[in-house]
């Protein structure tokens, strides 16, 4: 995950699937984003779906409206915003950035497992 991708078309699909699989967060789900630094690429620009409510909104109106508000109106591209109740309610997140070396990654996963207990 990268903040630069937050709210793109693939996120809408991913968050929608998570919402269905977890019964909108009622199953006590932990989400480990494995967030990494932005890389400066232009990927993640697929947000035109936010201007096409007739095509996209019907799949999950609450999710769609939240992403329109956060990405389209507020211009915010931050994975931490996924904890908005209209996006992924009732879930526990590991949102810190994952390190690059083996020791940092090991610590990251230990913290994640502790958090999700």
C-alpha cells in the first residue's frame, strides 16, 4: 500500500469486498496495510470513477460517498482515512509504515500480531 493510491478505483473494489466479507466490520477483522513510502510514480491516478456516480455508486453508496468526500472534495490521499466508519468500520488497523530491512520488518510483524490479539 502507498498513500498515493488511496481511494483509487482498485481501493473502491478492495474496500467493498472487505466490507462484504467482514459483514461491515462485525467479524472483528485486523487489516495490515503493509504501507510503504510513496515512490513518486503517477500510479493511483485512477480516480475518475468518483465523477461517475451512475456507474459506480450503486455497488456501495456509503463507501462511494465517503471516497468522493475524502479524495474528491478534501483531496486527501492517506491510507489512515480508511478507518472512517463509512469505509471500514469496526476493524483494527496496522497503518504504520513497514521498514525496509529485515529487522524492521520483523518488528513490524511482531507489533502487528500483538495489536491483533
